[in-house]
C-alpha cells in the first residue's frame, strides 16, 4: 500500500468515525426531545405547544411584521 492509499484509508476512517459520533449524538438528542415532550404532556397540550412554537419561529423570521399581522387578521376574519 502506498502512502497515498494509507492517507486515503486514514481519511475515510476518520470521516466515518466522526460521522458515526454525530449520528449517535443526534439519536441521543432525539430521545431527549421525545422524553421532554412526554414530561410536558401532563402540563401542556403537546399539539398546541408545537403549533405555538412554529408560529413563533415563523413570526421571528418574517421581516415585515405589519404585513404579516394584516394578512393574519384577514385570514382570521375569513374563517
């Protein structure tokens, strides 16, 4: 095996190791998130909470708050 091949093999192994670590951490975080929502069930309605978080994040990311507010007003009165 040449030095280039050894370097390549080392690079691949290092990448796979780092990727595996990240994937394991993501799995743990997903489990933690699930446990958090399970704990919260007795105190808050999970569906309402998730919807409120989505709305909050969308509102934060919308540059024109006035326009957003006016559109929401129209949609709410149309129902």
